[in-house]
């Protein structure tokens, strides 16, 4: 392999590594965001059902 070919290969490998890191980072952020959303929705739903119960008791 010539020096210029080796340089091109090295540049391509670095570019692919960078792209993979960006992709992995994006997937990790999406996963953590989805987990947070599920947690928030679950807790928000619990609070809303509590409020409904309190309102029903007040109406009685």
C-alpha cells in the first residue's frame, strides 16, 4: 500500500469513527429522553388521578 493510500484509509477510518460516535451519542440521548418522558407521563398520570379523587371528595 502506498503512503497516499494509507493516508486516505486513515482519514476514512477517522471519519467513520467520528460518525459512529455521533450516532451512538444520538441514540443514547434518544433513549434517555424516552425514559424521562415515560417517567414524567407515569408520574403526571398519578398526580392527575389524585386530583380527580380530591375533586370528587370536595364535590360530595
